[in-house]
C-alpha cells in the first residue's frame, strides 16, 4: 500500500466527515424529524441471495427508486454480505449509473429551508468483475441543487482502506422546502462503483 496516497485520501474523507459532525453537534437544540425512505435497503424486489440483478436507465423495478443514468446492480443478501434483511446497490452495472427517490423537505413546520442528513452504509465493491485499481467514487445530492453535492471515495479493490467492510457514512445538505429528488450517482467508469444500502434521511430546523 502506498501510505502517502492512502493517507492523503483518508485525510480528505475524515475532514469531510468531521465538518459534518461539527454541524450536527451545533444543531442538537434544533427540531429534527425522520423523513421516510421507501425500500431503504433495496430489499424489493428480492434477488437471488448469491447473485445480482442489473437495472437500466429509467427502470423503476427497484421499489421506490428510479435508475436515472447508465445502469446499476442490486446485490443479493449473501453477495452483499450484510445480513438476510439487506440487499445493496452497486452504482455501476457496467457503466456509470445513478438512482433517485422523491422525498419531502421542510415537513416539520412552514420553513423556507432545512438541513437534511442523509445516512447510509457503504463499502468497496470487491466483486471478481471489478477492476482492481479503479477508485470507486460517487456523490449524494438533490437533483435541483447539484452545488450542494457531497462526494465519497471508497478507494480501490487493491487498497480499500476502511471500506473493505461496511462503514456508516452521512451527507448533510441544506435544501429549500418542497419535494426533492434524492440522488446517489457514480463518479467512476466501468464495472463497479461503491456499494450502498440502509438509506436514512433526517430533517433538522433551527
């Protein structure tokens, strides 16, 4: 492992998470409410536990979600390695993909905007078909606010760092009120991007 390259990448990731944690701690006195997510662990439809299923752009077969670009894979429970009640999405089938779901923002009370914390589990995708040296990168955003995107790098199959196993991650995005399209979008080419599951969303107003 190249310590210099890994250390620099991990530092950037840690700084991003640290800044989110600071924001969260200052909002402890604010009012928070969970935003329901449909099919947060991608368990519908069920996939063969040891296999995967590929869904192309504009496909709505993943209940609650729409594939918005390229294609994505849904990993069965054993292939995902996260228990019997969770499947996972690979944001690249054989090319860059992305998914989205509509969620309501500013539901606590009439307000022009809110901070939304998107939580999820993620790990590096080490399927045998995945390139070994390609960094698996993706971002989280609301469709009408791409400037508020939060990017993640799960490193490579050869050097996954902490993402060799599932890790809890989160992104905080300030959003105007209304129904918003929550998106997870790949930022690398070819087979395989990061695996994600257990999506949550919490709205906070001060």
